[in-house]
C-alpha cells in the first residue's frame, strides 16, 4: 500500500488519470490517495508520498522537482484595458479567490 497526498485540483486534473493507468498496468499495486488542500505531515499522517505545489520542501523532507505549473491571468482585452496597471495584480488576486471558492463549493467558475 502506497499512501499519497496531493492538492485537490492538481490531483483530480493530473494525478488521478495517471494513477488509474498505473494501477491498471499493475493490478497488485494498492494506492491510498488523499486529495486535500490541507498540508499533511508525512510522518504524523502515515503518508508515504506528498505532491506539493511549492518552491521549497519543508525542512527535513527529501524532494525532487517534477516540473513547473504555469499560472496565467486571462481576461478579455476590454477588461485588461479598463484596469490601470496598479490594479491588475489586485484584480488577479480577487479572481483567484473567487475561483477557489467556486471549486470548493463544487460550482463552475464564472
């Protein structure tokens, strides 16, 4: 049994399809997947492997960089031109918060 934890959105979009193929190819493999946005400690939670979307591993952990996840702000040209550059970052933060809440509530993003 391999116990894995990963962030919810990343796990659903990227990890679940890969693990499904892996388990189909190796039927004896047992995986306990915990998709959660809580930051679980490896030793205290009994987790064998944690996938984290961060720059640095916590102190005392061994880590391997798996790649980069691009983050983009996308908006219509009219919306971008309507914002002054000083307000663009603030607008991006608001949008990210709204989308995170929508996902948490199981609703499609606006």
